C-alpha cells in the first residue's frame, strides 16, 4: 500500500507519531537516499514498533545514510531495544551524534524527520505536539542547513557496539 503525505500542520501526539510512521514508510517507498533525525531523546518516537522497523529495513541499502542527532541516547537504549538491535545490524548506514541543547537554537524545531528532496516533518512544540509537514523546496533547504549546523557542532555518540579494553 503506497503512502501519500499530506502537507500541513499536525496537532497532537497521536497524529505526530502517525506522521513519523507515514514519513518513514514514504521515504522507503520513494527511495530517499538520506534520512535526518533530530530529537532531544527520541523517547516519544515509535522506534521499536514493527511497522517502523520494517520501513527502516526496506529503506536501508548500502548507499543510504541515516543521520541521527540527539541531546542524549539513554532513552533510546532503554525504551527502544528493537531499534537498538536494528542499529547494530545496519551500522553501515547509521551515523549518530550528540548535540548540546543550546546548539538547536531558540525558535527552531525540537524534533525533525527529514528525507531531503522528499519532505520534512518538524516538531515545533513538544508540549502541545504541534508539528509541520512540508514538501516544499524552501523548507527542505532551511531544514537541511539548520540540521547540518547542529550536526557540525555535535560529537559522535550511540555507537553500534561498546568495545572493552
């Protein structure tokens, strides 16, 4: 079943989470070469749901890249064990960094799922779960520039495995 995205404002946690599911499935169907994710901790994202993991599995090819930025990854490891396992398996397509909260900037999205050239889903208010879904080139460019700026000020984190010495 093909997914189509409806551009506009999203209100409420349930609708935001559904938009995450649909966005990831859309990126897999359309063959998006790169995914950009940003969230403080990804606690509210449905990362261990079978539908999300299946979409990630469909999407993940060797030439693709998933770039994940978070303020901290403790919640991912605690709340999303299936995603952590997926991340280990597909380590060759995943890069993850940890950012400082001040690097996101005031008035900027607090969450982002983006497939450059396809769409951006920006979480604007985490308290009210207000988000915006866009397929516009101008929004794509602005989100990409902002994400890249946060990425450049971040440090590698959330490795696929821990090495003991």
